[in-house]
């Protein structure tokens, strides 16, 4: 692949990734307003781990997971997790447009780090293009000075953590599959969210969603892009400290939709803590 073609491919991939991140940020902001942040991060991480893991198995990269325990991969995962927690914390405490404007310093930081660590030549044209893009976005977003507070500072720290993650990614061995890197990042976010959850009062929605996911996939096998389309939950009582048990009943398993009920109980107690009706969409066979 020529250098120009590789650059174009990388640019289109980055544009798609940024569009996906924007949608993710919107959904996380909406969800985190109703559920604890650690729970949101954990569920997001578990679902991402399952999805990436499905592709990992399907593409035959399971043996490559041995690369995931390399120190450089673990360091990258740590920076990725730090950036995610900082960004998400700031996201639920300030307007999305303001945080996006603050986070636009990331290209400037990455370019500067590329000069320092990789000794890349960055001419005045590239610096000018980055600066114009930064200023142009600020003119569109029009962030207010009154909104630059401690949460905005978290956004700046997040930009540095994200830049460090991207610089480390550049130094990874090209033989390591991208799916392995993504799998470690997803698993790392789930672990970080679970640690945060130790200091939060979780709600039962996460267990219900994951319980239905396992029930559906145990019936149809590892199908990529099987996702939740509807979840109605009733919280009946506060869960006591201890283990929770999830019981899932598939009410209907069709070619395109799966519907089930999920009950969450505490240990051996017959009392139901929460009851949910969940609908999953199953992608058509190709």
C-alpha cells in the first residue's frame, strides 16, 4: 500500500471513529444522568468486550491475545482508561459542546509529542492547518468563558491522557492485531468501571441487560451485532449486601427478535429485587 493511500485510509478510519465516539458521548451523557458512572462504564465495557471478543474469535485472532499482556499494551490500556474516566466525568458535569471544544487541544498535543518522541517533521503548513481547524471549531461551538471550570480542566487532562495513548499506539508492533488492542481497551474499561462501582450504589439494569445478552447468545451462538432494542425494568426493593443472582427466561426466540424476562434476586432469597422485560435484535444471516 502506498504512503498516500495508507494516509487516506487512516484519515477515513479516523473520521469514522470520531463520528462513532460522538454518538457514544451523547448516549453516555444521557445514560449517566440516571445511573452511576461506574455502572455505565462497566456495562459499556462488558458489551464492548463481548462484541470485540466475538470478532476476535471469528477472525481467528485468539492466539494473538498473548500480546495483550505486554507491558506497552497494558500501559496503553491504563492511559485509555484514564482518558475515558476523566472525559466521562467531565461529560456528565458540563455541556457536551463545551467539553468538545476543550478536547480540541488534543491534535495540537499529539503533533507536539510526535515531534518530541518520533522526531517527525511538522512544517508550518501543517501547524497552520491544525490551528485553523481548532479556531474554526471554536467559532462554531462558541464556548463560554464562564463554563471553563474544574470540569473543563479534567477535559484538558483527558486530552493529554488521550494523546499519550495515541503516541503509545504508534509504537506498538505492527504484528499485533487491532482487535487485540481494542479487546484489551474494552476489558480494561470494564475493570475500571467495576472498581468504581465498589464505591457506588448500583442499579439493577446492568445485570438485567447482561443476563439477557448471555441468554440470547447461549441460544443462538456468538452472533455479532445482537443488541438491546428495548428494556423496561421495575425496581422492587433495595438489594442487601452480598451476591446477586440473575434468572433469565426467554419468552420468544425468533429470527430477528428475542424477548425475555430477567429477575434479579439476592443469593438464595426468593424475593425479587428487580424485574425486567428485555428485547434483543438479532441481525439477519448473510
